[in-house]
């Protein structure tokens, strides 16, 4: 086995192992964390204070929802024999369905109604603006390191499928936010009834 192949084997084993440990430690494998077809939510205290563009204030210590992809379900999209464009469209459809489920949970009678906002750390931040998320300027201390980890995780999860992720694309991660009021306005049942 060459040195490069040896590094590749280590890399492909270590990244998913770390991801699994993180998910168990943060209870992201529990059914209660599932939100719709492709998201999971973790409730934790904010370590930051900030004000979102709609005026929602998040204070240090406030409970907020941190969004994570449901990796098993996202990987399953690639096993359905769909073309890359079809996978992208299907993922977007499932993401919107998950945001609608999240809005229902965040509505007045939902179990997430006590949260003021939801956040995610991602290399795909550019496209999330169209879905109502806003980027926290300077929110991450090591955005390139986080991006390298996320690219490595995607490569390890999609072993047989070229992901199009390399050093020149998606080279930094960002933390994105959506306030509870904006989430409900965009994805809640009342909006769907109006349209």
C-alpha cells in the first residue's frame, strides 16, 4: 500500500468516526432531533450575542436551534440512480419540506416555540440567502478549517460519487441564521394557505 493510499484509508475512517462521536454526544442520532426529511436540530445555548436583520436579538445564553443535515438521508439520495441535477433538485425539495416542518415545530404550540432563532454552520452559505438565512459576519474563528472538515466529511460520505468539492470551491464556511418569526413567515402554514 502506498503512503498516499494509507493516508486515504485513515482519512476515510477518521472523519466519519469523528462525525459519529459528535452526533452521539449531541444527541443528533435521537429520533426527536429529526426535522422533516433532511434536517436534524440540536438545542443549545448561544455563545454569542447578535441582532438579526429583522430585529431579533439573540443574547449569550439564549437557547437556539442548531441545524444539521441528516447525513444518512442525504447519502441515500445518491443511491437512487438520479443524475447530479436531479439530486440537487430533490435535495432542495426535501430541504424546503424540512424547513416547513421546522416552522410547524417553532409555531406557537410547537415544541420549539421557545427558541428565538436557528443557525447552521455550512460551506453552502451562498445559496441559503435565497431561503431566508443571513450570514453572520465573522461568525467563525477558523472558517477555512471548518470548510476543510466539511468537504472531507462529504467526500467520505459520498465515496463512490464525485462531489465536485475541492480546494478551489467552498473554501470557507460561515454561520447562517434565520429568526423564528422569519422562518414562520416564510415556511409556516399561514403562508402556504395564502399561496
